[in-house]
C-alpha cells in the first residue's frame, strides 16, 4: 500500500526510478526485521518513507555530485512524513502523480510506459501486468527493465509537465490509472475478487488529474468511469467474498454519492460539439447501468450503440467482446453468437478467460447445454482468480444439470 509513495519520494532525491525501487524494497526489508522486535510505529507509512529517504541520502553522499545533491536532499527530508495535497488545479504537489508522468515520458514506448507505471505505482507483479496486457510474462519483464534503464540514461526530470508536453503524455497517464483500477476491481489472480487499495489509489489519482486539467474532457471521462465502477463495489461480492453477477446485484447497495459524482464528471466530459473520447464513451456506458433502477430496465440498445462508437474510436477485441454482450441483451443470444465466434481466432484473446465465459453464457441461453458446459470449464481453466474459478465451475455444473 505504501510502496508507490515511497518510490515516488525517493525518486525525487535520486532521480532514478530503478534505484528508487531498490531503496524502497530495502526499507520494507528493514521494517520486516525491526518491527517484530521494536513494535509497529504509530505511523508506519511515515517510518518507511523516512527510512527510504535516509538511505537515498546516504547514496547521494557517495556520489560525485555530493554537494549539489545533498543540498537538494536536505530540502526534501523535512517533508519525509508529509503526504502533500494539491495546492491548486494548475500546480499539483503530489509525488505519486509526478512518478506517473515521469514513467509516461515519450522517450518510452506506450507499452513500456504503462507497464512501468503499473509496476511502480500500482505495485503489481510482472505476471499480473502481463495478464492485463495479454502478453507473455518474460516479454513484460524485459520491457520493464529496459524502461527503467532508458529513463536513467535519458535524464528524464521528475515532474508534472506543463503545456504541450503534458498533453502529449496524458493518454498514457489515463490508461495507466484505468489499468490500475481494473486490477483492483477484478483481480487477475489470487483468492479475492477485489483489491480495494488499488481502486482507491486509482480513483484518487483520477480525481487529481481532473482537478489538474479542468478543460480536458477525457480526464473527466476517466474520473466519471471510475466513480461509476467504484459505486458498485459493495454489491459485487457476497457474504463469503463470492462474486455476484451484475444481474443479481442488490442495487440498493450501490453508492449513490459516487454515482452522483460520476454523473457530474460525465457532464463535464461531454463537451458540446466535440467527439467523445474512449473513456468518456465507457463512462456513458457505465452511466446507463447506474441509472437503471433494475437490471431489466437497462437500456441495452443504447449500450450496444455506445460500444459501436467505442469500437470505431478505440478498436480492440475486448471492446468487440463487450459489444457482443450488449447485442445479446438487446437483440438476443442468436444475434451475438456470430460476433463472439469471430473473435475465437484472435491471438490476443486465445487465453482470455472471458471469451469462453461469454460464449458459454450465450450457448446456455440458446439451450446448447453441453457446449455451454465445455466453455465454462475452459474459462475456469484459464482464470487465475480463485473466486472467478469457483463461479465458472458452478455455472458449468448448472449448465450440465
């Protein structure tokens, strides 16, 4: 939970995200060694941050640029236990946000920017990031190592940029925050469906970005999307942590305050006369769910149309899969099955568990029980989340009954 703040604070001193990550890990190891003997401090996050920054300063002292770097570190050290908040919409004093913009520098490829930020800010393991990107784990590991090296050798400044430079990096920053939220909203692996800390961090960063860029529609679009998604959290799992499907969720548990915040952000994102961006379109889709009092009241025809616009604006096989789901609800499973079948040979979805899951659902609704069971079993074999696996196996059993 504290690693991103520690890495960001240390990066301000050493100006190297790779070294900062190593120092942050050293601080965590020190905590594991000292806290069992001396007790957990009253402010563990501040203790970790201060420990890491002291180690960073020790490193700076050993460098040839001793005098200049030590003076800079001395200015930062008194703030080691302070978690800064934005002083205004145009000047965000937030090390984690600086870390994201630094990792999203144009000197890196788009894929490297996202992977590195998920590693440093989201605290995700390499295999989790690879799963999110639908690429091999070894590929992701090499990408992250190369990204750290490139930032170090290029001397990328640790800052939130301004003007055209800020606009150039915004797309990557938005995508990173979205992927961090997604990993918290539906964990790719483990025994828990949700990782609330990731959702909270992503939502905080999305709100900060919207404050930083009040005239940027997509920043508000992302904030709106995450507000809507977060509003469902309490209804997405049952008493024992089992997943609850959208159709079965108790909508009285949905957070109305977050929904109102989402609607307000979406209104700011829908700039008159401008084409809606990908995050704004996704937020508009989420708003259709949020505004339906019952599952049966959902405007699936509008959702399918919005997915069509999204597919044209930001084409991807996952968007097409989601569009097929909406079509199945608006026009019936028979209309959607060909759309899903057309995706079965797409390499990026070969090991994506939601493809056979969606296909299994369509087949079950068409009465093709044995085929549906096989698809649910295949989906269960592909997911690495224990809760999702249990749900899919249960659906497979129900299909074969």
